[in-house]
C-alpha cells in the first residue's frame, strides 16, 4: 500500500507546488481577486498574530503561495505529511472563497466556471483531510491510548488478585501459627 500512498500524495500535492511557484513569482495577478478576503482577514491577523503583520493583498497572496509550496513539497516527499495536509487544507479555504465566488456572478457561464472550480477545491480539501487522517495502516492515537488503558487495567486487576491471594495465605498462616503450641 506504500507505493499507492506515495503516488497519491505526489498527485495531490502537484497542484499546490505548481500554483505556489507561479503565484509566488506573480502575486499581482491574484491580488485584485484576493482583496475582498484579505481586507476582512488582515485586521484579524494583525490583532491575533502580530500588529506589524503585512496587510496588503499582494504580500498575503505571496505568503499563502509560499505556504502552499512548502507544504506541498512536504506532502509530496512524505515528510510531516499529516501536518502538511492540514496546512494545505487551511490555505485552500481563502483561495477558494476569494478565487471562485460563484454566488456573486450574474453571467451563467462565469457562474458555472467558478462553481466547477469551487467544487474542485472542495474535493481537494476532502482529499487533504483524508491525507491528514491517514495513519499509514498504523494504529491511531485513540486506539493506542485505549489499548494502553485496557492493558493497565488488566495489570492492576492481576496485582489486586495476587495481593488478595497473598493476604489470605498470610491470614491462614497467622491463624495456624496461633493454634500451634509454643
């Protein structure tokens, strides 16, 4: 199953690597479309991340592109795949909302085109969430924790049974010793 996972990750990350490079080199192409979203997000970033965080659309497009490029390369190479997939899914949300607002189009052809791309990005996001949840066939943290708790519970039960048995033996030995003369 490893070759299938590796190939799927490379295929899934390809669009992020290619578009990350293109958009990093030429952010001005996407800045006008991103401006409505960046105008809403920039104050939140300055408030919650850092007061001097850049707010212009071109810089935010460039940051998002670099994020997609790095996370896409991480996903493709198999390094930190689960966090990389989550980062890509998170970076895809503003791209989808800014780049494909089909609900604002009056022209049916433009609406259809944006709707197709919106749904494509939604599908990519679903694939990224699957990649983020993939444990490569190994048990997940929840199973391992439950297994350890069950193992610990059984160990404690064994210790309690042994202690009761030892206490009974000690009590019988003491009772027998009291009855003996001497």
